[in-house]
C-alpha cells in the first residue's frame, strides 16, 4: 500500500499542470491501475510534436482519436490523415458500453459520449473536399525535391519556372509542367538557349519521365485549381470546438509519392503563411499523420532533409506534428529527436529483430524506478501504453504505464447515409469542388506553337511564291535573250555581210 501511495504522489506531482491539459488516462503499477493517478499532457506543449507507436491492434488509432477529441474540445483545430478509413465516426457520439464505463471507473474520470465537428477532405476522387495546389505554388525547389531531380535537372527546372514567370505562363497542373519541359527541348529550344543557355534533350527527357511517374501515382488529381487555403483548417464551430479535418487516404497506400508530395506541400504552405506564435498557451493546429512510415519510405534524401527542416521550424508557428506508426524506428532519428510526447503501445517480440527493436525503443524513454521499460513494452494490453510527455517547463514527465481513456465519439466508420449528410452540410465542398481549367502554360504554349507554325507556313509560302516569280522572270528574260541572239547571228554571219557588200558595190558602179 505504501508503494502505491508513493507511486500515486510521484505521478501526481510529475503530471500537475497550471494551465489547460488533456487527460490521457491513469498510471499503472505492476499491472494494476492506480485510480486518480491521472496522466495529463499540458495543452501548452502540444506544439512540441509527438509519436504514437505500437503493434497492429494495440490501440494506436483510438489514442489518436482521444487526442483529437480533447484538442477539439479545447477549441484547437485538428488535421487527421485517415489511412484505414476508420476515423469518420468522430462525427457521431459513442453508443457507450459497460466495458467503457468500467475502464473510466478505474481511471477515475466520468465517461461522456459526444460528437465533434468534422470536415472530410480527399486527395483523390473519393467524396469530400478536394485538396489541390498549383505547380507554381510549389516552386522549382520543392518540385525538384519531390521529383528527386539531380543538381543539373534542378537548375533546368529553375530556368523553366523563370521563363514562365518572364512570359506570364501560369504553371497550374502537371500538363503545364510537361508542356514547358517538352517546349524547352523542341519548338522553344532556340528561344530559351538565347536567354538562359542550352538545355539538353537528355535532361528534359529524364525530367519528363519523373513528372509522368508522379502523374501515374495520382499527381494529376492533386495539382490544379482551386488551391486549398490552409486557413480553412483553422475553423472553430459555433460551440467553440475546433474542427477535426479528416483526409481520407484509404486508396493511397500504393501511392506513397503522392502522399509525401501532399504532406510536404501542406507543411511548407503552413510554415510560409502562418504567423510566428512562439510558446503560446495553446497550439494553432495539430496534425496527426497515420502510417507515417509511408512518408519516409519512398522519400529521397533531399525530401527527407526538407521534412526534417520543417519539423524543426514549424513549432514556432504553433503547429504540432504527431506521427502514428508501428515502430519508432520507422521515423528518422533527426525527426524522432524533435518529438516531445511519446505514447508507446505494446510491441511484440516474435523474432530476434523484434527483440532488438524493443531494446532500441526502450532507450528512447526516460529511466524509471518503477518500470523495466523493455519488459513492460511486451506486457502492455490493448488500450494500454507507456507515456512520456513534456511538462509546462519543457522537462520530461515521469514515465507512466497508462490505462488509456476511451474515445467519446464512435469507434467505427460512418454509414453511407451519415457520410452523405455530413458532406451535404459542408461549406468547403461548395468552395473547392468545382474544377477550374483556366488558360495556363499548356494552352498558351500550344497557341504560341500554332502561331509559330502558321507564321512559318506563311513565310514558306511567300518564299515559294517569290521563287516561282523569280524563275518565271528568268525564263522570259532568257527567251528574249535567245531571240535577239538568233537575229544577231543571222545579221552578223559572213554570208550575209558578203551579200550586202556585193549589192552595195553593184549599186555604186
């Protein structure tokens, strides 16, 4: 009992907060939940990023749901990447269950069923608010990194963007980008060479192949108009609750290039447009990236560098990033070192490789007198996790094996009718789902090429007409010359001259 009381005081003192906080659950000792030993995360530190990890089926998604709900409750907007399609239920209250009541009784907090304001977003042709961005908004540097271009190819990409800027050619979608690459090595070769230097056909060919690869992964759906305004992620409803924006990505697992492109674009846009916040009392926006390994798996070194830079800098904009993955080793060390909140669900030690991964994972957590971390990691049940957060001073809190609270909303997908009703009520669908195809580089370059061809044909026809005239003039001149020559030949022939002289002589005599 004494041990329990000491542990209770240890947890309470370590997780006491002055400002608003999110309660995750209650700490456990030797497998037993210590009621009211509440594990809390200060709202102030939610922009310090975090990690939710654990084997399949251990409760990662439910933990993500709990965090999203409580942030929304505190008036903080949330953006969720829904890979499995099981988060839309947040829009409806939980039906409740005896086991949920039992869990909350152990934790020491009441259970409240509640629904939350939800906006469904999509990168593909699924139902939801269409997310798009123009090629111009990316700029040559980001586009080059996404396409994994070489230094020489990146230089050419910068030239092409400069040419388009100079000639007022909007780069909106991938058709525009493909067209300007083709133009640079064909019809516009001489024009660009004069102003910007020679562009090798081999270079433009390699670049074109990279663009086509991105297009094949669904990039043609993402690039275009109307561009999504990141300010629309910051909406608060009439009850003061932050909107939970859910990006449906159920059809994107086999298209990691598109996912990493979208994520990089989003983070770059947020960093560029959001004002500096510093350490305010609450975050402006919290982003949860489910199946985070998909971002890093196919990313080039240049792209990884870009992501790492943004993760380090975006905190100052009041934005928190939370990576959800099966194993912490899926996340690069440079990113992992920036994460303040770590929620680790159970890991399974089936192989020697698994056991090594567990030892590495255990080293990411603070030492504890109450837990042998690597052993606890394999003994955790469903809905239990090791938690290490940052307190309001930025100091790591005590490590706590935690019985996690249950979500307040439904833990499954919306029915088709419920989803339709949600989409029908959306204000953003009306704003973004009308496809625009205004005149851009593709159309303007085609016009330019057509005009050039017409001019060329006109010039050719004019040349041919002049050539015909010249030939005709030469021919008549030649005929005149040939007629005169014949007469001259007759008159100046010796025979004619002798005859004329003979007649003249006779006349004189």
